[in-house]
C-alpha cells in the first residue's frame, strides 16, 4: 500500500512540474516519419503520460484495497457444511491454476519465438523497441489473467458464505472481486504503456505491445473457451439430459471442471480480451493523433483513459442494493439490475463531463474541440446502446428469448431454428449503431482536422479512434459487471455441491441470473469495441504501410476481401469442432465413472466422483486444440502481406472485420438467448398448450437444454474469440506495415 502511494505521489509531482514548465519538456517524439509525405514534428506529452501513470497507480491501489477486503471476508469453514464447501473451492482453485500454468508454458515458447522474429525484422534501427514492447504486452496481459483468476477463485466461496447472511452482502463480495479484475486491466495497461512510451518515445514500437497483448488474449480466450464449454457440455449432456440429475450436483464428475472453466474462460479469457482492446484503442488513437494533431493528438487518449479510471472507481463504489422480504424473483432481478446500471450510468455521466474538460483544454474550441468531444460521446453512447440492445435480444424478460422458450413445446429442432433466427436478427441494431458512429465520427474528425488537412490529409480516422477510446474509457466498471457473473455462478455451484440451505442457493441464483444478463451485454460491448479498435488500427496500418487508399475494384483487394470474409468462419468452425472433440472426451469419462463407480449415480454416502480426471483431460484437450486457430490468426496476415503486398492485406483486414463482426454478434447473442430460454423454462414461467407449467424435466425443458448445449460454444468460445481475431490480425498488420513498405515501397 505504501509503495503504491509513493508511486502515485511521484507521478503527480512530475505531472505538475512538466505541466507548469518548471521542468522543460525537450523530449522529442522518435516515431519514424515518412519523408515522402507531410508530417508534424512534436514533443512527447510528458504531463499526459505522467497523469495516465498516476491514474494507473490509483487503479492498482484501489484494486489492492478491494482485493484485501474480499480476502478478509470469511470463508465460513466453521459453519454447517462450510468445511466441505471450502474444500471444494480449493479443488476449483487448484484446477484453474493448473490450467493457466500449463497454458503459459505453451505460450512461453510462442512468445520467445515471436520475440526473436521481431528482433530480426524490427525497423527501428536499434533492434530493441518493438520486440521488447511485444514481450511487455504479453507478460502484462498474462498478469491480468492471473490476477483475475486468483481473485475469482478466492471470492466464490466467500460469496457463497456471504449469501448465508443476505443478498446485498453476497453482491458486495462478488462485485468487489469483479472490480479487482476491471481495475487490474486498466491500471496495468496505463502504467506499463506509459512507461514504455517514455522509455522509447516511439509510438510505432507500441504496436508491438498491442501484438503481445493480442497474442496472449487469443490463446487465453480460445483455450479457456474450449475448456469451459467442453466441461459444461459434457456435464450437461450426461448429467442433466441422460441421468436427470441437477446442475452442479456433486455426483457429476465434470461439475468441478465446469466451475474451473468459468474462471479460465469467462474471467482470465475475458480480461485478456478487453485488456488488448483497451491498450489497442490508446495505441491507435495516439499513433493517428501524433500524425494528424501533434502533441495534443497523442495526449488526448492518455488523458481520456486516465479520466475514465477515476469515473470507473466512483461508479463501482455506487453498486449496492437492499434485500426486501417477500419480493418476487422479477422484483429481485430488477433491483439487482438497477444496482449495476447505477454504477455504469454514473461512471458514463461523469466521464462525459471530465472528457469534455480534457478535450476543450487540449484543443482549440473551434474547429477542433467540439467535433472531437462529440466523437468521444458517440463512442461512449454506442457502447451503452449496444449493451442495451444485446440485453433485449438475450434476456428472458423480452420477446425474442421468450419465443425460443415457447418453441420448446414442439421439440429441440424448433428451438435451434428460432435461436438462430434471433441471433441473426440481433445483428441489425449493433451494425446500425456502429455504422452511424463511424460515419458521424469520420465527418467530425475531418471537421476537427481542417487546420492540418493540407499538410497531413483528412483526420476523419482520428474521430473513430477517439470514439473507441470513449467506448473503453470506463472499462474498469463495465468489466467489473461482467467479471462478477462467473464468481456468482461458482458460488451457486458451491452452495449446491455442499448442500447449503435453500435460501443461500436462491440468493446465489439471483446473482447468477443477473450475471447472465451482464455477461451478454458485456460480450456485446466487447464486440462493438473490437470493431472500432480494429478500424482505428487498420487505418494506422495503411499509414504505416505507405498506402493512401484501398480500391475495392482492384483484383488483389477483392481477393483479400474474400479471404478476409472467409477467415472468421474457418476460425469459428475450428473452435466449435475443438469444443465438440474435447466435450466428447469428457462425456466418455463421465459415462465411464457412472458405469464403473458403484453407488455414484445413486448418491450412496461416502462414494465420490473422480473430479481430477475430468479436469486433467479437459486441460490437455483444450490446450491441444487451441494451437491451430491461433496459428491461422497470426499467419494469415503475414502470408497475404508478403504474397499480395500491402493493398491485398488491407482488403483482408476489411473483409475479416465485416464478416467477423456479424458472425460474432450472431453467435454470442444466439447462445445467450438459448441459455436464458432454458432458464425461463426452469423458472416455471413457460405455460404449455394445455395451460400447464412446463418446468424442469418437461419435454420443453429438454428441448431448451439441447439449444443451450449448442449455444454454449457459440456464446463462450467461438463468438467472443472472433473479437480477438479481428484485433490480432490488424495489430499484426500494423507491426508488419513498415516491413512491407521497406520491401515493396509505398502507395502501390
């Protein structure tokens, strides 16, 4: 704690000294410039960098404080069945640690190999900045995954124990754990990114940082996603469908593996995913801003991200609720949802005020500040709107998901058909929102850059980059609302497996139900931010590669477009196949244990399932299956770039962003709708044709379980992984751009 306070004090002092000119800023930016085109000479905005470092250290300080609060919450080992619950939580923690350790051993070889390649082809002339930044990005991304997984596996048992007391107490523990994850991402991102910019003063080298973060994010998301859904599908098909036992029943050998998967997929994977989006948006905005606006253009994303950290901390502190006796399930969900929204909306409102102050202090009010401020607000608003429309498409409070549940009366085929149609139609709103945002931000960016347009060209792309920063600026609280869900889900599983009183499970189920909604909106937010970040990075690539435009009538560009549009489908197919193959391994193991362990299925006292075998098999299968999709994502832009040159690579990026965006939204929302349709039936809300309730065990329930089983890899593996595919390909292209320009020349 004292160390954090010292670092905060030092960075504040330096920021004040440079901003008041007591210390002279003569640190000239060393980013390579293209001598064939116009460019601006500018100094490193040292005061902005130190301010962002201050905000990062503040986030890490609050993260540490909240982490200690979570760890100081009692585990309830001395309470009735508390010892059993704590022992199960240790098994979950050990399984998650074993997975991450083995995954990072695999990734260490990959990171070392890429480091050597980057060292060999680095265009800086010093053969140091880009590979060092790549290594730093990979390590920092891995650290955020470890922090998130560690706090989540420690908080699950504490949340379940707090649920013995009250719903608000359980919400506080779970949300504090989610906030630790959110603040670790923004805090480490700002601190490490700022340090390396000050160290090298080279924005082009920071693309290597994004590449490192993207690489770890891809493998963490794909590997964790395969693990969590293989275990989930295996546990559901053999447990709920074949053996008719409840979810999270301790008799099911795959139950512990399923709970481990919630942490390695939905916590570690999601954290690494959004960490990459967060730093990628700052890198893209700073790179474009330096070329188009000079020092102010570089300073803006760092200041805006720092302001967002402060707003996130305030917003997360406002998340709380009260427990009302006799309240219906719908009333409880409404109260919990409002508690979460209060934090998000408060952070967004404060961010608009602080963002406006920052922009108007950095830029001339006319014509620069007003257009750029509106771009920032558009990005922030687009993220909120995409989240709300995603909630409409996936929550069982609304018609789309209810219609899937109602189709369960006629069997699983109609559930699947209806779910796919809901997923496809759900892409309309996010696409319209992103398209409107892009068009408006380009127009506003061009308006803001009129002063420098004759020298450096139109500045519309900077408007998109600022919108991406705006969308992700309050990531500290938006990621917290997503990360808390798996903690609540694990808490419910622990309550079920350790046979806690029914009211405990009711409270954890209420938190889990809210977690499903926030997870769905979080995925929609992640997809929208990935598209804006990818577009900004693609524009930065065109400048780095020396091309001014990409003509869609060019044969090479058309070829690149088609190949790019194909890649998300190939990637999704490979990850879906991987889940199916890994799930088959788990299904066979669960069936074997039910058949060979006498008394296991009957629940005979003293007979226990061999959970560790399922965990070990799932770990091996998921890590083996993640290699091919990751290899394709990294190698495709490299192969196309060297064979088809810069413009074909530009077509590849455009095609992958277009089809990947639509496919990711469809898969994520269809999966979320299938999941909540099943929960709608389990809640006893579906009325059959004979006016009878279709609850658990009914034919409608079995049909929706089939839909949910199909939707699991849709929403938790393939769909979310596509976000990283888009960002990773664009950041690989950005790193590769100067190399291609050096070999083939510019503007071909």
